[in-house]
C-alpha cells in the first residue's frame, strides 16, 4: 500500500474495497473482508470515535457471525448475555415470558450491550488484525464517480476543506441514516416516514431486576411504552440499565441519534409505575443523559447497487428501531457481501448478487417492524382488555397465541431456531 500523500487534493491512493463509515456495519464488514483475504480500509467522517449511543441487542443470527469472527469472549465481557424476553402491561402484570439466545436452545447467545462498547470491541479487532491505519478518521465522504475500472471517492475534512481523493475497486456506503452515497444513488427519494411515535432513551446505573438479564417490554404507546434491559455488569454488583420510552405523538424533530431529550416531555404517564421488580420513574430520573429520536424509517429501495458502488446497514435499509434487529441486519449484510465478493471475480456481478440476496430479506424486516414486531404481544393485550388490569392472562389470550406472534417475527427476521439450523 503506497503511503498517503500530503500533496494537493487531486492526488489519490489506491484501495481494494473502500468502506465509508466506521459504525457497526462498516467495522464488521472490514473484519469479514479481512477474514476472506480481501483488502479494505474504512474512512470515517468524525475526527475521534467516542462511545456514543445507548444500548442495543444482538440476536443469535448476528452473534453467530461475530462468534465466527472470534469476538465471542470480548462480547461476553463487554455486554450481558440475555436470558429472557418478558412482557408486562402498564400495571406491572406479567403477560408472557420466553427464554432468549442460549437459554432458548440457540447455539449462540443474545447479547445486550452498550453501542459504544460494541463499537470499541469491533474497532480494537480491526486495528489489531488489519493495522492501526485500517480506519482513517476525519474523512467525510462528499461523493464518488466511477468508471469501468474503479471508483474515485471524494472527501472533505472536519472543516469542510477538500482532502485527497481515493481510488478503489469497490465502494461500500456504511454511512448510516444520513448516507451521502444513498442520496447520490437515489437523489429523488422522498422524506423519511414518521410512525407517529416519538422515542426517548437513557442509561441508568441500578440494581439488577428480574433475572438480572431480562429484556422487558411493558405498557403500550397510547399511554406510554417502556423497554428496559441491562447492558453492562459493573464490579460493585450494579448494572447499567438501558431504557427506552415510546409515546404516540404528532410532534417529532429531525433524525439525530444524539439529540438531547427532556424528562418532563415524557415522564408523566410513568409516574405511578412503581413495581416490585422495578421503580420506573426513579430509574428515569437517575439517568444523566436523555436522548430523543423519532420512530422513522424509509420505504425499501428497488436497488442498492450501481456498478461498483453499493449500500449496507442503515444506509441501505433504515428501519423503525423495534424488534432488536437493526444492528443484526447490518451484520448479516456484511457476511453476505463478503461471501459474494470472495466468490465472484467481477465486483459488479458480486454486488448485484449481494443485493439480490439481502434487499428482499431486509425489506421484509422494515415492513414487519412497522406492523408486526414482538411488541404486538403487548398491543394485543392492551386492545383485548381495554387497557385495564386482568384477573388471569389466560382469560385474555392463550400462551400459544403469544408464542405464535413471537415466532412469526423470528421467521421474518431470519433468526428462528429452525432457520439457523438450516444454515
């Protein structure tokens, strides 16, 4: 690899696969390509990679990929191995519970983990395996042009000044919900679709609740819905608890994962949520930082790839953050792209095959997250009870029907136990 030139912006260096974006999608793709013997380098807009965000879940279909890449021990140390998913109404009454990951008989676990911790694990692995210069910071993609032999990618620095362009055989946009490359490939795409639900999130230090590794969904969006789960075990026996609030509201602001939120905007409906397993308003008040985000997605595209350029992860299929599946689908994208690039000598053909495999599958997940995520379990009970306490959940809905709702989403999202065994 020739050294980077400090000379004028018209000069360029050569890459095999150039990845735009050092988030989860871009870093996993770099590890996959390196594992396949394909050269790559990641270019990231920010000058420093900090531990941004809050908690996410990694389901067994994606942890299977990460374990194959040798990251299992690091993930187990950084996060929490999830034991169960548990559903309650807003009165704290148990609706349904089911085991998760290893505890449900999967070969690989489900992890709940801070997004910053996951990114740190991935970044350390990329730098250790590929090299300290495998991730180039302070390079914001400004667009790309291609010809029959490659792609020329333009960059600007943090201040907006042009940087040397870079020439690559293949360009992959892993640049998230505000993807420059998606806008270039689809300049006439409409605005994001707002679901009518606003979301607030936070992280709180607290004592373990329920099993100490439970993912809780409670209430419903008409009055207020809560998702809560631990994402890090602390040395003193406490945990970092990730919590998410969803409330139906016509008001929303622009998409920004790091927008600050305000407690008074949402805590009212949760003031009486004092359960024997969790004091919800106390948990919310103990959070140092609250983030606000509108529940938005975009309609599935008809194509991701044009010639030697393609999209991956949120840049390809931004989805409503339900079902714990956004990061997982990006990881599956990375695995598929690695397979097609390593198995097909012509990169244009490889990108078409990758798109043919992953675009329909992720399109189904985008649409399912709008209408049929696992949260439907609590919606069904809310509708059937009229948002009132029940004497017995069996009088409202049978456990077999609840299990079928959960199973249906797993099949759509590609992580049913049967689907993983077939693979």
